[in-house]
C-alpha cells in the first residue's frame, strides 16, 4: 500500500511542519527559532527529493521539535494536521510540464504550488516541440534544462517529454493531478477530453492562476532584456 511507503510518510511529515510554519507566520511570530526551523524544513525537502529518507527524517524532526518548544512556551500557537489527510496529499502525483528554458521566480511559484498538492513529476518539453509551439529555436538545450529542473527541491522526478504525442508521458506517469501554468496555451476542457479518450478521466486538471507579477518572470522578457543590453553596447560578465 502506497501510504505505507516510508518516503510518502516522511513527505506527509514534512508537509505537516510546513503547514505549522505557515500558521505561525500568519500569527505574525518572527524570531530566530522559526527561521532555524524553516532552514531544517528546506533541508528536509531537499534530502527527500534526492531520495535520502534518513537525513530527511532527521532534519524534519529537528524542525518539529523547535516548533513544539515555541508552542509549549506560549510563543506560537498552531495545530498539527490530520495524518490521513497529509498521507493522502503526499500520495498524490502532480504532473507539470513546460519548456523551463530560463528558470525564473514564476517557475518557482508554479513548482512550489505543485508541491503543495503532492509529489511533483515535471516534464521538460523537447527542443523540437518548443520549436513547433513557440516558433523559435530554444537557447538552452533540452538535456541542460532537464538537469537544472532536476535540481529544484520541489521536483520529485524530472524527465523529458515525447515528440509529437504530449499525452504519451501522461499515460506512463498516470498522475492524480495535472497542473497547468497560467500562460500555457491549452484549455482544461480539451485536456480532459483527450484524457477521457485514453481512459484517464479520473485525472484532475487544474490551472495555477496565481500569476507572479515581476519584471522578468518570463523567458521572452529575459531574452529581450539581454538583447537590449547587447544592443546598447553594454558588456555582460
């Protein structure tokens, strides 16, 4: 049973601590102990993403102990989540896909939200697919994009997609949730319709709508900014 898998259980443990820290933040508590607990949380997410369950367990236990100490001292007030709900979320497989050409804060927000829904499988579009959809050659080749994406702690597994049939990888991974990015040119209904044809009508299709507004939260904007610098004759390091 998947819920008995040690990785899933530790994943649920991590999510419980993350939720507690969010509660403490909403309460307005800010001190060095909370920051140390947050550092242990980040370490635990990282180690679990690399498959090191023992170190992940040790670091998240440290974080839990610090938070419990704050609660016992009356400095912070929060409640731990229900184990069954956390295990259910940790057992979810969340499918995301994209070009991920130049990683920027928008990508991180997207992947962080995906992680909040379950364990993330991220699919990198092939160079030929990007060329067909975006009408331009990619600057960063697919294997390099894959390597960078694999290093992000919110991603449990990263892999290349297939040329031509974008649903083939979905059939192989069989996720519980497909999370679309805010600007991806696919409608939820068209994807649900194709999934139904392939016997995958139990997959939820949702869109990440919390668009991050920052000056360079777009690969196109980044490339234009770099081009503009060169056109102005400025030297880049």
